[in-house]
């Protein structure tokens, strides 16, 4: 079997964040058991940040590190998202232009709620494995944001917010998928997928998150078990407790991953409570660091959990990561891949942790002002000019060229490097 | 407290309700000393969504039953939850 997987990857999580506990307190949420949710910070999209700026800022270091010949071998750009601002035009077209890619390239966008990133990864891997264009590479960009906004008249601050607002983040993961999987080598064919129609959480109208968080949680738990059982039936000798040194799962918030891990370890691996806690700390907690600081990045979340595991795990010897993705609606997949010390060095070279640390922490009055300003870039905006003086300190935090949205002209989005 | 499947394979609704109450007390120590009735909802008793799924899973395990957790969303209080599980159990074992 030919090798396939992630050749290079990077995370970008914006220029501003809020402390989630401060936000929950600000909203008057019940804080008695807040620590169980395992949330710390979340990235907040400023008006001049959108899914394109997140995606380009994630991908740019990967593209800059390539030779012109390697860059020309990018023959597919897949955008994985539920935050697109156009039903027809794909965001891949913007990525293609802003990153200066070869025009002999397939450009398209892919959606299935939080499953999109892994649907994209597997689609990319299958393109590489098909060998229809030997040596070709895929640029995969999973990018999602949640933009909360208050309108005059008070509409917007609904009950739904109490769950979604503290957990919904913003961010992107960019990955080069090729036959040189230096970072994450996919176990080809080792996949259990499981999907069915359910109305759990969704975005039924522009800029609106809605649905039943309880049902989504239960469906996630069901799918985690069913997808793993399918993986096990396809992979001879697969053992949840022993086959994977680490587990990386879609992370709406850390507490949900902890619950899903507890459930599947008890049910499938017949593990005892004390062992489950130790197992969680050892095998799962490395995956949580980035997501705990960024919030739920939807389509990018499972890839972010994989990146976090590679950054924080021990890869002195090659190790296998078991991965689980769940997207509302729903579809899920349990799959696996192998990471070496070289892969860890390549991910660590991106400096993702220090990038997260440089974000500007919004004070609550800044955050509330942002909610009142965000409608400037709501879905369907035809013309707008973004004010660079809004939370101006955030724009320079990374100390390197960063892409921002400059204006919207007749629906076309125009960007600037700052 | 309650019955185990070994003692009685036809677990009835009242037994399941008692198991739900027992597990709710295990997960939510704040319920100590409080009388619970079938019309109580776990949410109103202070259980968040993680707690509620935990209580359902513990109960399913105790009655040796497997069903999609998502189906239990229909129950709006612990009495309805007990009935739903008892109906499914009866359907499966009939």
C-alpha cells in the first residue's frame, strides 16, 4: 500500500480571545460545576477576520516553506467549513488566489458540520491513493468561525446562547496531504464510519446557531461507540485500550470528550473508573490543549486535536493515534494514523502554542462592543469597509504579516496583509 | 437498592425508576436528603447534559440493555425515562 497522509500542518487561531470563565460569569451562567467543562479560552473573530483570513494565515507558512516546483504540485484545494459566506462561490477560490497557486487545480468546498475536516482529509487521501496524478498534493483548509451579534431591539440574546456562546470558537487548520506523510501517516482502510439523519445542532439561517445540545451530545456518544465498533470489525486485532498510544477526538468542549472517553472505555474496553481517569490523562489530555484555548472550531476541531496530540505527546518512538470525528446531522468516523519524532518536530516548528499565547485578551466591554459591531459583516453583506482602528492592538500581535479583511465590494471580499 | 438483572430479567418500570434515582444521587451529591418523584426532570434537579447522559448510561448498564442514547431525549422527566426504558426492555426481551 502506498503511503498517504499529512505532509505538513499548521493551526491559526486569530488575534483575539476571551477568558471563558469570565464570559460565563459576565452572562450570569451557573458556575458551580463550570470546571467540569474543561474550557479555558476561546478565540473571538474580530470584524476584519473571517474564515478566509483564518485559513490563509494557517496555510501561508506551509506554502512559503515549499519550493516553486512543490507548490505547483498542489492540484486540489478543499475547504472544509460550515461558515461560508456564499452558497455558490467556494472559499477555495479565495485561498487559491491569496496563496498564489497553480491554476491547474481543483477548487471546491465541503460541508457536513464538524465532520467536514475529516471528510476533506479522507477525500484528499483518496485522491492521492488513486494515483491519477502521481506526486500531486492537496491543500486542505478546515476553517470555521462563530460570529455572535446583537441587533438593535435586543434580538439575538436568546436562551440558545447560554450553551453556544462560551464554547463556540474560531480557527483554522491547514494541511498538505500527499504521498509523503511526514507528519501523520494514515492507516489506509482503517476507518469505521457511521451516520444517520438527526436534527441535533445546525445553522438553519445565516449567522444563527441552533438546535438541541443535549441530543447532539447523546448522538456523539452513540456514534463514537458505533464508529469504533466498525473500525474494529475492519481492522484485525484492533483494541481500544491497547492499539492507540493517544486518542484525538472532535472537541466541542473538553468535558464532552472526557464523557465520551469514559463511556466508550466502560462499554467497549470494560475498564474500571479509576483506570479510566488515568487513561484519560495519559492518552486523551494531550489532544485538548489547543481546543481548550480556541473553543469549538467545528470542522477544524478534530484536526486541531490531532495537531495538539502531535505537539504534546511523546513520539520518541512512532506512535499510533486513534481519531474520532463527529459532525451534527450526522456523520462520524473513527480512523487512525502514525506519527514519528520527525512529524512532531515539524509541527512544533510552527510555534502554535506561542501563537495562541500572543492573542489579545478582550475585556468584557470590548467583547460586548464587538457583538454590536459584528453585524457589519453578517451573511449577505454587499458593501462594507472594515475599521482597522477597532481593537487595533490585536492586529499586530503576531509580529509577522497577517491577513485581514479590508472591505466588501459588491459582495467580493478584499483582503490586505498587515 | 433496586434489583439486578440476575434477580429478575423482567425489570419493571418502578425498579428502573429507582435505579435512575440512585444514579442521579451518585452523579449529583447535592440531591442528598431530597425526595424525588417521577415528575422531576434531571435538568431541573441540576444535572447538566453530561450528567444526564451519565445517569442514562449507568441505568442502561445496570439493566443490561443497549439502545441509542439519542432515543432517550424524548423523556422529559425521570418517570417518562423509566417508562421509555421499561418499554424498550420489554420489547427486546419479549
